[in-house]
C-alpha cells in the first residue's frame, strides 16, 4: 500500500526522503507551528516535494507531487481544526473564496480532531487533487486541482499559520 506518511525518528527529525506514487520526494523543510501570544506548540510540520523549492511559485510551476505532514504535539478538537482551516482558506483565497466551499467542506469532513502524536498527511498530485491521511488511514480525497494549489498556499503562501513555519518548510531559515 502506498501510504506516504513519514514517521519522526527518536531525535524528532523526519526522513530525508519519502516514496509516493512511484516517485521519490525530498524533505524540503520542517518546522514547529506555534500559536498565540505565548507561543503554544501545536504541531511539527514537514514538507516534501519532487524537487527543492524556496517559494510558492517554484512549488506550483511546473506542478509537482507534494506532501505536507503535520505531527501534533498538542491535542486539538475537530472544531478547532475546522475553524483554523476555514479561516486559512478564507484568508488565502481572498476574492476566489466562493469557488472553494465544496472542496473546503470535503476537507472539513476529514477532520477528526487530534491527540498528541497523531498526524495528518496531505498529499497533492497535479491533476489528481489532494489525498488526506489521519495517521496511516486514508480519510478522504478532493479531486479539485485549484483546491490542491490553494492548499499549498495555506502553508507556503502569503498567509501561512506563521511566517516562521512557512520559511522553515521552504528551507529559508
């Protein structure tokens, strides 16, 4: 089974490579996502791509397979995850938001909440959309190419969870 879920090593690092759909993806970067004034640790993210990138444009053109993996270091409820993704899609889509509600609803339907050491993995393939795993379990797919591209913006674009996380995922620290 082709489940592209990276597992953190004892030292907390993610593997340098990942196999998915017969392709080798390289770890482009990884970093911690903190939230709020007090910097509450939420998750450690890793970004994998077929070729190294340093900005969103290089990820999108030419299109390539990508994996965004979130390893939670704090538990979050389904409601917290849904609220965060809805706000992020709204912020990143801007005036394009009205084209995304069906795909956003499919994404929200995959959210089950997370406990410490849970993970979500979001796999994007050009022309195939987004495939979502909770742990090692496939929980959904969204066959919408524009939403796949927007999902990359959520982490690598102008309105990421934090600029430090975006820079870490793009290897620009």
